[in-house]
C-alpha cells in the first residue's frame, strides 16, 4: 500500500470516528484482504523514490570513480546515507499526505471545520519500519554488509508489514458504537 493510501486512511479514520448527526459513529468495518495485510505498511512511493535515488547514486559514483580511479569513495557514496535520508522522508511524506487529505476533507465539508488533525503516529512509524526492512532487499546495495541480506529482506518486509497490520487495531482505535 502506498503512502497516499495510508495518509488518506489516517485522515479518514479521524473523521469517521466522530459522531454524525444521529448520534451514531460512522466507521468503516471492512476487513483488509490478505494481500492488503501483507503489503499495508510497505510505502510504495518512498520505495519508488529510493530505487530512483539508487540509480542516480550509481551514476554519480561511476562518474566520480572515472575521475578519481585511485581514491576511495567519499562519505556521500555510502548507501547508509541514502537509507537515512529515506528513513527520515518516509514519515514526513506520510504525515504530509494525511494532513493534506484531512484538509481536503475539511474544504469539501466532509470534516467539520473545527476538527483537529491528529498525527497518525502508528502509521508513520510502521511505514518507516517496513521501508527500512524492505530497503535491504535491493540487490547490489548491501552485499558489502552481508552477501545474503537481500535474499532475506524481501520476505522479512512482507512479514513485518503483516505483523504491523495485525497489531494496528491496538494503536489506531476507532470509536465503535455500542
């Protein structure tokens, strides 16, 4: 699932758990499909940007090495730097998406104008964890760390995302009518 979907869902949870005119609470009781549970917190937008950045990084490294054949790669060539940047960007992108979806809901009248946006902490943390685990599945990026890491990381990302989807109800609670 992408950051856009997670952000919209986070904003939607906020206004769907508020009482509506007849005193009942609007909720979305639909159960996620097994595929959605496996991929819910894997942030596809961040992954897309990350893969593009890896490609750009490789071009820059190849160009630098052509001009400096006898020197070690400088600090900016370290894949950890790229990972840190995207670990920081993932929750920021999700927050921005959720906040803008919430604001659009207010502007369209679906959310009361006096409603306060609540930061989707669990979604932000969960998508960052899922991205972090997934990032190790990129072939060619982490072989220096451990040659077999990417073989395990892809499967691990799915397992972690599934686990996060299973524990989500304990953190993202809705007001369910009695």
